[in-house]
C-alpha cells in the first residue's frame, strides 16, 4: 500500500498500476472497503507525491484512473487534496508542474467534477479558470480543451450559485477565445479549430443559460447580446474543412442563438456593406441559390440554419431530436419577428404546392421532413407543428393544405382550433398578403380530389359493400357496432365532441353530440 511505502517504492507501485490499468473503466468488482482504502492512501500522500517531478505525472495518471469510479471520486474529494490538485492544474499558485503534468491534472478535475458534487462545490477558482482560458497561447495544446470542458461541467452541473460565473467574467474569456479563433483561421475551419470552437460554444451556452429572467425579458443584457449576435453571425457563416463536422459546429452556434432576445435579431441579419450583391425582390427570394439580401436584410444565416435543419432531419433518431428542437425554436422565433423573413422561410419550407399525389410526410423535401416530425413520438412534434403554423401565419386552412388534417390534428386540438376549421373550411380567418395566396395550376386542377385528412390526391375506390346484399350490409354494420361498443366498455376508445373552446372533450350523454352539431353550424364570431 502506497501510504506506508518509501517514496521511491511507492512510485514504482504507482507506475506498475498505471501501466496495467490505463484502459480500466469498470471498478465494480472491487469492494467498497478496498475503494475507500485506495482513496484514503492517495489523499494522504498526494501533496508529497506530486511535489516530486519524477512522480507527479504518474501520480496524476493514477488519480485519473481511480476517479473514473463514482465512489472513489467522492472519496478523493477532500479539501486538502482538491486544493493541491487545483494548483497543479494551473488554477492557483504555480507549482513545479510542467505542461504534461498540468494537462493531466485538468483531466483529473474533469473526472471529479463529473462524478462528485463535493468537488464541484469546493472549486472557487473561477477567476483563475477564466484567466487560463484567456491566456491560452496555443490552441494546438490540449490544455485549453480541458479548461473548456471544466467550464462546461461546472456550469452544467453546478447551477445553484451562478453568480460565480458572472463575477469572474467567464463569459468574457469565452467570447475572447471565440473572437480569436474566428480571426486566426482564414477560410474554412480546420478540424482543430472546429474542436476548440465546439467546446467553447457549448461552454458559453451553459454559462449564459444560467442567467435567469422573466418570460419575454432579455436575460443577457445589451452588451452580451450585441457581442453574441455579431459573433454567432460569423460562426454561422463559417464553413469547415471536414463537411461531416459542419452540422455539429453550426448546431452549437444555433443553440447559443436560442438565448438571444428577438429584439437583437436585427444585428444577426444586418446587411454587410462589403458584400458585393444587389438586393433581391421577393420573387427572387424563392431561389435560395442566388438570394443574399432581402428587404435590406442579410439572409445568409437563414440559409445555413435551414440547411442544418434539413441535415438534422436526415439523421433523425431518438437522440437526435434534442438537436432538432433548438433549430426549430430559433426558426419559429425569427419567422415571428419579421414578416419578410417569414415569407422567405415559407418559400423554402412550404413552396407553392405542385406534387399533390403523395402524402405531405412522404418525400425528401424540407416540407416532407418537417411534416414527418409532427407525428414523431418525441416532444419535437409540437415544436415542428408550431413552426409550420407560424409559417402559415396562423392560418388553419393553409396549414391543413400543406400538412393534411391528420398531421395537423394534434396542434389544432391542443390550441383549441378544431372548431375553427370545422365551421367552414373555406373561410380565411386571417387576412394575409396576396403573394402568399397563390396556387399552382397542378394544385388547382386536383384540389377537388384532394383528401384533406391525408393532404393529397386520393383516387376513387370501389366500395367494399357494392357486391353485398342488403342482409350482408346489415350484418356487417351490426358487427361493427358490437365491436365499437366492446372497445368503449373497455375504455379503448371514448366518444368525444368538439367543445366551445375548440378542444376535444369526452361526451357524457348522447345529447351532447346534437349540441356539438348545432355549435358547428353557427358562424364564427
């Protein structure tokens, strides 16, 4: 046991353990007593071991391996041990540690912060952490990566007292690093710049999201919002050498933009006077390949965000839905903020209907992809539906035209809009600009044959009862009645009606169906 061995022999034992356990991540076979003994031994001699230049690195490797276990990590989280570790990691008085040792100490901090709440509480050296990020000389060095990981872990897991992050201006150091990265790398970001940028963007998102504000109020403040908008515009427009890394890179920038109050969106779309391009008319806006400016607004960020959304939809999994949600939320907010941008997005997502032979959710267009999200099992379905509803300028009939009633029923029901649609499908309840009300010849030719529930053309089919006798029809009808009655008795289905608030309610008496029918025939206010 290293707690009783002479320093030299303890070093030999540590070195042998490290060599045999570098890839060990599972300590479940060890007893709690053994883990406690190891933790105690390391804590007792840690300061002595890391003070010896020949043993410091291997000792920290030992700590990094042991701190992969949550029980040992908690055992290591003692005040004296942590003070020494934080100093070796560069967050305090400088020690004899070299760059390799400092990096290893930062890795130990990451493991401990991830698994031990006590280690997170004991860390008070936010100013030193901010200075370490600000003074990073070479982004090729991994120290800056682990500084950013530490910020990410502390801000994501220690949310009880966010004042620490404001007082030490962590966000200022992160902004400074982002500005440096975008200024140093000319042209597409190399993989190294993408890696550092991603860590910095994720850390900054956590730090800024700690700021609380009342709903609809600006939580970031004017200075941070201005800096965030201008920086994220640069990052959204920046490409990467490795195209496979570009979506994640832009997704992290989009996440940050969801924190920006709409009153600052003008900065994001501010016209760049250095761009040698003429302003386009709204008719030209349908051509995304040539569109740069519209109504004195730079639409480059919108083009990139829509590309990101399309790529995210292509790789949709249960895990990926968490990345799609912020993109949809941001697009919805931007579309609500400016009518010109809303019309442009609508032209990209919901162009004039031409293909009415396929269901709205079938196909590879952006419209098809977003409509598919409307019926997904995750909570992204409501966000996708809200996005399309905003693009339709809250026009129920237009939404159903593009998505089909079956896909839109969830949104309409939750928002009390079923009654509004059922009263008169031909009534436009919301007056819109005439340029949004154009129908293609293909759509007009097939409009009367489109099934509004499916949202596409449905060919005439022979009735299954055509060849039945009256007795067979009566028999099948009674069979259907009996099965529905059985399902109702078991609670599988419940009869419902559209209430006055436009939402579906279960009926308690058959007379409610008659009342509901009367309400449907009344004209809207």
